[in-house]
């Protein structure tokens, strides 16, 4: 169809995408833009995608906290990040990507928005981490735009490290982790494997990531850390880095994309064009027929489990 061009959309992260994957992503981005036009949906994000920060770990931490403020969750424990990010208009797509590429971020300067692309088929915790990492890539990119005319600023952090740090601090804010631990009065020596799995589930991260965060915040003893780390590594070795079953999150992927398509398909005036988009998405491996939009019983409570 004569859909909007996506040539203005800029890749914001470091891995080079091969031509086939880049073409697939370009087509899916164009389809997303076309659906927004068909449905009359607002194209800009409802949150700022630029905020100045220092390119240090402290600066990244401040940025993560500010973005949570933009999203209106502060230090809350968030259960449904997809709902949270899609509700502010960010375009999130789960689809096949090239070998070795787990995610990609594209900035849309024309509409002050972004496309966050995550590889389908990975475990949920990895997908959530990659999603938030790429949100961090957007802020790194927009800051770079602002600094192009200024003198270069030296930094000990490269973009990949900074984006990963953003994801970890965004998903596991210090105050939220400490509050969760204090609510249960868990002493540094009292941690067990099962306790780590139960609490890490609240934050939507891997067991290993949560254990690292406990160490950073001095909330676990060296002995308890060593014992639990051994069990986590043994489980990962047996399962190919799978998370224990009872601690896994549930994701309903391509929610906003699917909702827009259903709206367009239901309108006789837009049905023919929507069918073309449906066929393109299917060919690109985008599963939009995910009916798990009932995230109450399937995935827990509402997206803010508790205010801390």
C-alpha cells in the first residue's frame, strides 16, 4: 500500500542489522505508522524522550529515576511494563531478528516517538531487559543530538554499558528493592534460593540480575550470595539460561499493534488496507493475535502492584 515512509526513523543502538532484517523492520515500522493513520491515533509519545544526564553510573541512575517519573510510577513495583510503555504511545514490536541481535531501538524525530524492537522467542525476563535497555538507547541518542555542537565529553561508559545500566536501575530501583526486602525483614545472611526467586519475580528480572542488584545494595552476605549464585548457575546450565518455572513472568506481546489492527479490520472503509497490513505482519513473523490482553488473572494484578 501507499503507506508512510519510515526513512526518517533512525537506528539508535550499536549492532549493525543485516539488510534482510533491516528491510523487515522498515516494513513493520511503516505498517505501524499506517495503522496509526488509519485509526486516527496520536503518533507522538505522551512523555519526553530527551532528558539531560551525566554519562556516569550516577547520571544513568538519575536518568532511570526521571524516566520512571515521566511514566508516573516513581518507585512503584511495576508488574506490566508493556502496558505501561504502550499507554504512553511508545511503539513496541516483538518479531524475529537476525542472528545475535536481541533488540533494536529506532527514534522517530518527526513524531517525537520511538520504535522498540525485541526479538521474539526469548525468555520473558530477557525480553523485558532488552525492551528497557532500548528505551535507554533512545535517551542516549537524543542526548547525543543535543551535544553535537558542543565539545566532546569524555566518558568511562560506552553506549551498550550505559543502556544495560539504565535497564538494571530502571527495573530495580534502589528504594523499591530495599523496601521489598525491609517489608520481609530479610537479613543479609538469611537469603535463600527460593527467596531470591520470589522477589525477583516482582521486578521482572532474571535471578542472576536480581542477585547482582542485592550485592550492589549490600543487602546480601558474601556467603549467601556465593551459595545462591552456585544454584542459579547450575539451573542455567541445565536449562540453557531458562528461568525457574514458577518465577517466570507472562507477556502479552504486540498489544498496541494488534489493537490498532483489530480496530482497522472492524471498519469496512479501512478493511482492505488493514488486510494488506495483516498479511505483511504475518510474513514478517509478527504475532499480533496474542489474546492474553487480560493481564489481571494471567499475569498478576494491575501494573502497579504497590506504591512504596
